[in-house]
């Protein structure tokens, strides 16, 4: 079937040494019930057989629009940004190469794309390597509202705001606002909330369309002390970037306060991932930023939490 010159969706897949998983990811795109899309694969310096698998996929799917790009290794953020520069679709969809999609994901979201909603949210399921569902990652469902209203609703109950892969972004909105992923770790944490609050329109759907693969390797990565330190440092850098940007955004003061509180709680909770020595250093970094100013008490419990945060971050963590 002949593809339009401008597809509805540009799907961006950063690839780095994922020979075990990339085929299933690509097959989930080939089976989509809505095929008005381009697939942008960014090989971020892979050293395994990922390229061979990708080329075989391209050859076996000649009717699909596939852009295969190669670059030196720069990390997930760099690869995504590189892909965005080559995208021409109405919407952007970011997929991690070891994950995969429900065949009806894009078809279910098509009506919202036709309405030109800036940001469209859907849901994910955590699965094991056999495809068994480990957990449904739930969240609120609501119709069209502003991004500011959406963030307030998500912040109240949703534990999974950050992942870029559970949203579609209207490309023009994304590009005009000069959104870019930064640093090596927690790039979604650094950008997703800032995207949401600047959206003029936002919907949160009930469809579970994304399958997040939980592997032994991902569990092992979470126990790497050196990477835990680097991740914590990047979270602080993302927090600093938010503080620099948020006050110049044309949004309500209430929204700014909620965003600051979200980032503050996130960087504090990160302390639990560090060993005692590094935790002490990290907590000093947090205290130097006077983050207690971001906790605006609305009741007695919040007032107590702010006092605890001024005195001891460890006590504050115990109260959560």
C-alpha cells in the first residue's frame, strides 16, 4: 500500500546492543492495525548483531517506511533527539527497543490524533520474557483538558508520569517548544513533566497498549552502585534545569508549585537507592538547594513534613 508523503506517526526507536529483543519490537510495528507511520531506527553505536536484524527486517518489509540511521554512541537522550530531527509525521512515538506494542495501539488513538491533541497518554503493562503480565501500571483516565490540568490530575494519583513511551506527542508542538532530552540517565524525568504542563490539550486514555519488558538484565542494572550514583547526579541536574526553566513558563503559579514539589519528592526518594556514604553526600546536595521551600503546606501533616525536611531528609523519608 502506498504511503502518504507525510505519515500520521513517526516512531523513534533508539537501538544499542539489543539483538535479543529488537525483532519482537519491530514485529509489533509490522502488525499494527493502523499503518500510516514511518519507523525511525537510530543505531546508537551498537556492537552486536542489531544492525543485521534491522537490515533483514527492512528487506522483508519493503512496503513499510523505515529510516535507518547510525551514529556514535551518545546514550538514549542523544539518540531520541537525533530521531526527532529526521521525523516528518504528525505525531511522535518513542519506543524502547526491548519493549513492544499492542497491535491496536495507534488505531485506538487515531481519533485523538485527528483532533490534533498535543499530548495523548495511554497505559503500559509490565511483562516478563514469556509475555506474562507482571503488573498493569494503572493511572487516571480523562478527556480533553489543558496540560496544566492534566499534570495536577496525574500528580494526585499516577505513579508513572515520566516514561516517554506512554505518550504520543504532536510533532509540531514538540518541535516548536524546542523540547530535547538531556544527559545519560532519567531523561524522561527531566523532560516529560515540562512537556505536559506546556500542552494546550491533553487526554489520558484507558488503553493498555505498551508492553514494558522486565528482564534479568534490567534487574541487574538496578543494583549497579556506580550507575546508581550517576543516576542520582543526573536527577539533581534535571532538577536544577527545571528550576531554571519553570518560572519563565507561561503557566499558573499553582502549576509551577506542583511541578517543583514533584521534582523535589523524586530527588529525595532517590536517596534510598544509594549506599550510606553516597547517600550522605547526596543528601547534602539536596539540602544545599533548600528544597524545603518547594513544599507548600496546605494542612498540618504537610506542615510537619516541611519542618522535617528542613531538619532531616532521613526523617522526611521515614514519614512518607
